[in-house]
C-alpha cells in the first residue's frame, strides 16, 4: 500500500519500529494538535495486525486483515473516541445522512467525552481469544476526552493488561491526563515539522498565504490547512481587529457576535493573542499573528507584566471549561472584560 504517513512522521515511525517484539502493552502518542497523530496511530495499529507487512513495517493494504481494517470491521481491533467524532465522520460520508438523522433522534447532543460505557464495552473484547491468534489492538483518542469514571475504568485494564493486547492512546495534552494513566503508558512524542517542511506541504495543498496560516496555528500544518478552509476566517479577522481596540463597549459588542461560534475555538484565539502580547513584551517576537505586529507592540507597551500573566492564567482556566459554558455570551463577555481591564 502507499505509505499514508506525512513526511515529517517518517523519523518517528522508524523509531517506533525499533521496539520490534518488545512492544509495550500501552503506548501514549503525544504532541501538538494538528500534526497527524491519529493517522499515525491508526496506521501503526493496522501494521500490527497486517499479515504481510512491507519493508519498514508498513501495512501491505492487500491482505484480509488490511481489508477488514479499512472497513473498521477487524475482529481484533477497536477504536474508542467521543461519540461526537463518530457523528462528524458519518455526516461527512456519502450515503450516511439517514443514519446520522436516526442517531440524532436518539441523542440531540452527541458526547464530546469518552464515557465509562465505552470502556466497559472493551471487557468482552479483551477476554476472548483473538481471531488470528495474534494481537488485539485498541486505539483511543483523544485521551484527554476520557471523563473521570472512564479514566478510572481504563486504568484497571492498563494495570492488568490481557495477553497480546496493545493500547495505543493519543493525546494533545499530557497534563490533562491522570498521573496514574501516564505512569502505565510508554510515552512517545511526535513533534511539529520544520517550518520549511510544513510550508512545502501546505503549498502542495494549494493553501494561499501559507506562512500566515501556519503562524496562526503555531506551526501545525493540518491545523493551518483546516483554518484556511474554515468558514470562520472572517470571524477571526473581526475578532482580532476588535482586540486591537480593547474597551468595555467593544467587549460587549464582540461577545454578541461571537456567542454562536465554537467557544473553545474563540478562547484559543484569545490564548494565542495573549501569548503574542507577552512574547512581544518580553522578547520582541511574535509567534501566532505576525500580521498584527504593530498593534501587538502597542498593546504590549500598555499592559503590565503581572496583570498580563494573571489574565493569561485566567484564560487558560476558562479553556478547561469552555466546552460546557452555562451561557456562551456571558462566558465570552467575562473573558473580554478581563482582557479589556489590562489596558484601562
């Protein structure tokens, strides 16, 4: 089969192959969002189940095992992720509209979390013999989506793994996982590609203004591609223009417009903006929004360092609960008024 990995993942893939038959029972792939970690994890799972792997450890794509895997019907493979991701994938697949509507009737709001029933459902899978007398593979992502009951249930499986069972967990944020889960997994880092490599890939995807999009996404090429194609581009530009002119009235005006946007996305825009103000103040450099260098420099000169760090901490805490705000408008208003107070 054609190697589906991105160029910047080849070195990590080669390192992973060095485990050979000494593969840990649980591997935790971690790194920045938007670099292709889930693709990497699923290709690794397929390669472990492949009957005739190619040179370099890649799955052949032709054997019966690879055929089952591509249809998500392999008897020795399970993928665990939030219900929301399954809904989004189904909605994007041709011919799946009816199925999505049926699911939606049962659950108007598919869960953004991995819940305990999904972990309990693995029990039978892990306790029966494998179909081909080989490994059974469980891929779980994003691991930070595990709620507390689900995380505790998973912990039991990690503490007493079934023979020939391999867990492949994927996370964007190690600090959001239980320390007990971290201690029972072999951590394997996947990093951002070099800027030149990321830009070359974005240009091959016909992304105009690739350097600007890559900067906005902190060097994440897949994030940059998605952002460049997003319908929220106009909202982002408007949001940043308003942040250049902080004030109570502007804060209320922005919140009115942004309340229908995805709240975690809005908070992430603010986090990057604050990072750039702080970075500009400390070192004169800007990472995310170089197009606003002049405006950020002015704001950096007006903000006190202690107060700025406090607003950054406050915004980071808001991101932790942004997926479940009681009232989106009030949530955004509070964040923007906190920001506005820096300069008044």
